[in-house]
């Protein structure tokens, strides 16, 4: 069982890891919730602190969600892609020092231009992402890690469907898919169909719940996902990551709910 540091969005990464460890969680995903707040020039010193803590506590950081700040996921022109790739590669190189092998990333989105038709806009988005993931594929190959493309929660955005993600990962070395179950549910996408289409490429899971209308990142069983049905389709994945978001006193109870869910629903 892996738990994301999004469980304590209010804390710095070091403090969030300490808090999770104190509750018996020793396999942890680094969340973008903390990384989004780090300046580019501070990346190495920031990871140094985390590396020392990981060594002291004897925990594992098998996965990380790369930053998703707006300037790293929404662009106005294709010339911005190299800048984004450079910053993400820097994070990947540093996080690899923690032993992290699975790095989750979002697709890019192109800001709308009133002078471009919807069809041309979507075609441009696809071309930009092809360039973006060509570069990330080379990074994955060079560094010996997996870069996992996560399905987006925004309806109609490129990267929200299984077909979009297959266009990205097929034929690109080192890429796979992170199925975010909560995102699919909130976007009105059939999780069963998603798994049927993308099963050979799914390398990790982000597990959380919602009411089907918005991205709430609740613990499983607190929303409307039919978990008994879904788990029977996805429990072959050995990297279930509980990406529950919390920043108050409920967090401790959420950990207990996750542990109970994992014990009773996972293989």
C-alpha cells in the first residue's frame, strides 16, 4: 500500500512524510501538492532534505507526482515545451536519488485563441503533446525510469480518455499509464471501459473517491464509485496509490479508513 503526501497538503514534504510514517505508512508517493510550492533553484537542496529523512526512517518512495503548476501544464505556444521538459527532467533526476522509479505526469493543454477553430486547436494540442512526450520518453530511457501519463479530470481535455493516453504511450519507450480512478469517475468516463482499452499499459493506480460531479479526492467508500466492482478489474496492479487529499484533523481518520479498505478489498 502506497499513500500520497497529498494526505497532508497543509504540510511541507518533510513534515508530511514524518506524519505518515508516524501512522505506520512506510511506502509513500511524493505529491505535486508539495512540489508545486518549490522554486526551481531550490530543487536539489529540497530533495537533499527528503533523502536524508528517507534514509533515517527506512521508508520507500516508489512513486512521485511531478509538479502540475499552471505554467507547467498550460502553454500558449509550442516554443514553451523545452522549458517545461527541462524543469520536469530536473525533478526526475533529483527524485530518482530517492529511489523513485515511477513518475506521474499530466498532458499539456494549449490556451484557447479566439482566432483558431476548435478542430485546429485540438490538432495543435495533440501535436504539442507528441513533441512533449517524445522528449519525456528519451528522458525515461536515459535515466532508466518509468514516466506514467495520468488521465486528466477535465472533461474534453486531451488526456482525459484511454484513447488519448494510448496515442501517447504506444511506440514510446519508458512510458505507461497511471489510471486515476477518481478522475475517470468525476469526468463521467467508464472505468470498466478504460481498463479494457488500456489494460496492458496501466502501470500504477491513483485511488480516491468522489460524488461523480467533481474531483474531491476522498477516501474510497466515501463517494459513489462502485469499488467492489472496480477492484475486481484493477487489483492485478501492484502499485495502488491512495491519493487522498486532506489538511485537517480528519486526516488521521482517513488513514485508518484507507488501511481498512486496503485490507478488505485488495488482494
